[in-house]
């Protein structure tokens, strides 16, 4: 279900032109003529409010790998040598079919968790769709600025209409590469308004947050997700605690939740 994910780093296939004139040593020779400091990179990224703490040559020739921080979350963004384009992408080793980083030592790899104790989910910070008193509980970690999450949100609305015994706990989980999502999530959480929730996922304007408590609440959701290997959206936690990355259509989810 990878195509349904908006993960903190989406898989991108990169074709590199022969004009880079790579040597047998690959990226090693690139450092002699291509450079970018964290300070310069931070200036280039000022529009998205990210702080660049480190810059290295990407394992994929022709790109810088930037280690960035946004609201305390770490992430990777790629930038071309011309310093004109950003790529929210991952570099995949084709032989091992694994994601590779230049910053592998700096990044803590997500904890591999297949299930959690649902009692530990901070549902006091959830926005509930469907039937709040429903006996079947679904937990969805989602980001209003993630395009896949926006499609998933439409599916959740339909699920709520066709599965009257399901309580959908929406856990707002803004990703580092979507800096504007953090404040949107805070505002929705402050009001717990389903209308504002819909507006956020439909790309409509959402007021700025006004309460400091919402920052602590979103940070608690992020902390829980990080501690339990949730690094991409949408991610579901089923009633039995099973973690499932990505989402299906409403009818399929209804059958899944009903055990059919």
C-alpha cells in the first residue's frame, strides 16, 4: 500500500544526467565543486520555517541531503546542486530495496512496531468522527496537508455514514515537511470542531491557534507516534492494536473492522 502513503519522505526515482561527469569514486569528487552550508540552506528554506542542522552529499549523485528540524521534529529534504529545487524524497538502494541516508548516524531509525496497547493512545487529544459512543474504535494518525490523508479523510467521512457503530479517533499528526500543518492541527484540536477538521483537510483557510495547551497536545501525539514507529500518514491502529499503514476505501475498512 505504499502508493497510499504520504510518508515523511516519499519514494522518488531520480534520473541523473551524464553532465555531472561522475568519477569512479561517485560523490567524493562532487564536494570539490559543489558546496552548501547549513546556514545557507536555512536561508534558502526560510519560507517553510525549517532549520538545517547538517548538509551532506546524498547517496544519489547530484543532490544535497539536508537534515532539517521543524517544531522539534527531524527530517530529510533533498536539494539539487543548483539550489533551485527541493525534493521530498527518499533514496532507495535498488539492490537491497532499502532507504539509504547520508545522515544515517544522525537519524534514529523508526522503531519497528506491529501493534500497540490501545489504552496508551492519547485519545484525550483526538477529534472523534462517527459515533463517539460506538463500540468499534478506530484510531487514525493523519496530516491535513498530506494529499493521501485528504483522500483518506473523505473515505473516513463515508465510513462514518455507513458504519454507525464505529468511533473514529482522528489523531492529528503533522509531518515535518508540512510546517503549516502544525498550526492547523492545533486550531482543530482547540475547538474539536468537525467543520474545521473538514476545512483543514479540504485545503480551506483555518484560523491561527490561540491556546498554548494545543501545542502540548499535538506534541504528545507526535511523541506517541514516534515512540511506536509511526512516521508516515495516514496510519491506522485497529481496535485490537494492530498498526496498519495506509488506508482503503470505506467499504473495505467497514468489512475489516467488522471482521469480515
